[in-house]
C-alpha cells in the first residue's frame, strides 16, 4: 500500500473518531430542549405547575416574585439560579444587593424544589424550577402560556459582584436599558414588552420618592401625584416599612396591556416607565401594545423565551443542587 493510500485511511479513521466524539458530546449535551425531563422525571413540570397554583391560592404575591426571578437571575450572565444562593462567609448573595431590593418569597421556591425532590431526587435543577415557576406564575396572573425549554443546570457561585454591569437600574437612561437587553439578543419591541411586567405588583416608595421630593416631577400626571404622595408621605422612606404604590391601580393583579395606557397617560411610577412612553425608539411599540393585548402577549412571550435561554449551563457544566440556597458540597 502506497504512502498516499495510508494517509487516506489515517485521515478517514481520524475523521470517524472525531465525528464519533462530537456525536458523544452532543448526546451528553443536547443543550436546552422541550420536555428535557420526559424520561428522567416525567412529572416534573406538572408538579411545578401544581405547586405554583397552590402557593398562588395561599399568597397572591408569589406570582409577581416568580416573574421577577426570571429577570433577576437570567439577565445576570446566565440563567443558572445563582440568584437563589445564600450569602456565605466569603461571598455576598445576589439576593442581598441593592438591585434585588424588594425580591421576596424565596422560601416558597424551596417548597417547590422539595416537592420535585420527593418525586425525583437529584434530577431537576433549581434553574429550571426558577424558570418554570416564572412561566406558570405568568399564567396565574392572566398572562400567556409560554412553552419553554428545559435542561439548565445550576451554577455554583453568586454573581453579586457583577450584578450592576448586567441589571439596569430603574433610573438608568433608556439607551443604557436598550443596550443591556440588546446584548442578550432582546430587541426594542422585546424590551418594551418585558417592561409590561410592571403592570402587576407594586413599587416601593424608596424607588420613586425622587420623583416627588423636593419637587414633584412635572412629567407626572397631576391626578396620579395625589395618590403617590398619599402612599409615600416621607421624602426619605424607611426601606423596611411597607410603603408602596401599586404599579397599576386599575388591574393590579392582572398582567395586561393597561400598563401601556397608563404610561402614555404619564402615570408611570419609575423613570424608565416615563422614558419608555416618550423616547422615539420605544414609543411606537408602547402605542401598539396599548392598542393590542395580543401584540403585547406575542412580544412578551418571545422576550421571556430569549431571557430564559440566556447563556445557560447545560450538559456536564454546573450541577443539580440538592438545595437551591447552597451549592453542593464536593469532597
């Protein structure tokens, strides 16, 4: 056999090995897929849905928390449940940073994890539970059902040190907010739809007093100012006091397009709400969503899907935490 023939066979066997390796790696890491747990824990998604319903019956505000969790976890580098980790002696929890002010109900997420663990120990990640409880919380609030992929794994470290680079603050300019979301692949209509989550829940006075004191922001609707001042009587509110204004006084428990009508009427509580309704890049979409709930839901579903798929850990990366608040101990 000539040297050329030998080389040909060597290359052939080499390429067969590399194809086999690539295939094995793919089998090991299919990435995110629909119904990832169909063989390993077929009941997983039903258990999460059932738990979300039960918790919502007992504590209506859990649904707002589930929805906020998707944003606060997935927008910071990776959708890996790093948000849920408690502080350790060495690292601060993301839950304890300024950007996470007002986040709550984490203990109920532990209840969902425990219910899933009883059925399938060590199989379903906290990252998937966080995302699926968010999805089911959206339905509890009258929002659309969004089919989401699963297969995320859990990170091992808090991302508190970089949180401000990723999570826009409510006082940032709309340009900064658009840029932050664009870096996750979420375009302008997607961002406008995501902020529609401000149609439910409430805003703590700490976040909005700068629009009331020392002078009232002239951009605010005077009819709304009276209510805001009544709810937030102190220029420096106590962060521990339960002083807040509902985001949408008309339908505070329903995820709907009322938010867009409110902000066009200068009733947005946060600076970002006001900018959304006035900036020429975002206003056309605000108007379109104010007119059409279907259009809002379509863009909201698309944006939540993109957010939930932001840079997840899959395959053999990360781990499946036994408890959502602590990384597994490795001996």
